[in-house]
């Protein structure tokens, strides 16, 4: 029983860490540089595991994503799966490609909803 509990504890910690990393990646990321042949555009990573690649001037690709051991995996049928290293630093996502080149992305921040004033409007005199 102790072994089962320890295994469950370790798996729970691993799943929690994985979920935390996924939450950090979820959102719309726009390229801020496109060096070494990388295309400018955006990547949308949804909590559900859906992904969209929107390279500037190219058709959008839809597929899935996952975070596994510090690597971002993108599966874009019919093109297959690609993986790249990633780092989150200073509000940016930095992808490291197989050739060693890096591309930086900045996350889109949703505008906050304006809250209507709790004050009554001042009546105007005619």
C-alpha cells in the first residue's frame, strides 16, 4: 500500500507540474523576430490541446500541441509533428529550433472588460 501511495504522490506531482507548464503556454503568441528562415506570425495554444499556426502571408494550420519535458510538440496534419525546445522569460516565449536558431514570441494580453460606474448619471437641465 505504501508503494502505491508513493507512486500516486509522484505521479500527482508530475501531472501538477505538467499542468502548470501548460497554463503558462496557453494563449496567443506573436513573433517579435523572425531570424534564420523562421516565419513571422502567431501561434495559438489552447488549454484543450488545440493549436493554430498563423504564419504571415501563408494559410493557417490547425492541429494539436503538448508540453513534454521542456519541449513543445506541435502536430499539424498532414505535415506531421515538430518539436522544439522552449523557455519562458521576461514575458516572452523563446523557441529553439533543431538548427539551434531561436525565435521570440510575445503573448497577447486580453484587454480587461470595463466595469460600468456604480454612480448614477448626473441629470442634465434643459
